[in-house]
C-alpha cells in the first residue's frame, strides 16, 4: 500500500491528467478533515462519526490514497461495531494517513 498511488489514480481516470489534477485539488482543499469534529461526533453518536469517516475514506479510496482508505475502513468498522479496536489509536492512524496523503498530493500540485 502507498500513501498515494498516483499511477493507479491516473489509470482509473483513463489517463486524463487534467481530471486527476481536479480530483487532487478537490481532495486537498474542498473538504478538510477535522480531528476535533470526529471526536465530538464520537462522543455524541458513533454512527455519525462513522458517516464522517466514511466520506473521507471514500474520497481517499477514489483518489488511491491507499493508506488513508485502509485506516479509514478500520476506524469505520470499529465505529459501526463490526469489529473491536482502540478508537483513539485508530483515530490517530486515520488522521496521520490522511495528512500524509494531503501533503503528498499538495507537493505535486
């Protein structure tokens, strides 16, 4: 798994460089992840927190930010009660993976 598999992302958009650049820009700037918001949602309703994570995980998956997608799936599964895990550790892993993906993509924009 890679932080950002740009080659696969480009392949998935039919090698349309402009389209990929638009998706990269959107991933980085359109909706920014907030750990504080995630923790607030977790305290109120884990299913709302799962939906919040789901949206970022889905965006990561679409753009081939593989580590963020993987970390997001793990966190979402725990929040939905599908498996056991340490939410605090999973939050940190997801936050780090997303931040790394954003930083990697920003470096290429």
